[in-house]
C-alpha cells in the first residue's frame, strides 16, 4: 500500500498526545449513527457524540477513530449555527439532547484545540466520503 503523510500525521498526533478513544453503546437521541465516545488526551477526558455514518468505529484502527473525532470537531467549527449543524447531520433540531450536545461542543472544541493546537483531521472530505486515498487505506488497515 502507498504511504500517506496524512496517516503518519494522525499516528504521530495520537502518540505524541497519548490519545485513546472508547466508543460506548449510547447514541445521540434516536440517531444510531451518532455514538457517544470517550476521548482521552493525556490526563484530560472528554465525552462527545460523533457522527459515524460509515460505521468506521467498528473498524479496529485508532488512527481512523482519531480522524472521526477531529472531523466532528472541524464540522462543528465550520457550521455557522445549531440549525445548520442539525440539518447537515440529519439531527432533529427539536431534540434537547442535540441542543445540549451542540452547546457542549464549543467548550470541548476549545479545550482540545488548546491541547493539540489547530484542529485538523488531515483526511480530505473527498477521500473520506468516497473511501479513496488515505481514508481507504485507514479503513483497510483496520480490517487486516
């Protein structure tokens, strides 16, 4: 398989900051594609819901899981408000759990950014959505 600097950057970030991720059975509202995840960065712990449309958390690859966390944070930061966030993710705007989580993401984003620096998932949207390039390699490596 080809070497992708994006994958090396994710692995380096995960090791440098001692990042571990555990997926729970809890989901955001009735959204089965939105599991609650425990993220540990060094001694700091965070709980957040992360969109997992392609069921990537079922693949045993911690770098792929880190990519999902970072993509979720990037997406939150890119959305101009709660309504846009919900619409883009297919989340019910009337769900109080979604509203609460969205509010919590602001603090989580800031805290993680303070620890890691600029939030960057490294894998571009095109590759991730179409399962190409580095995203495809991350997914395949976890299935070995």
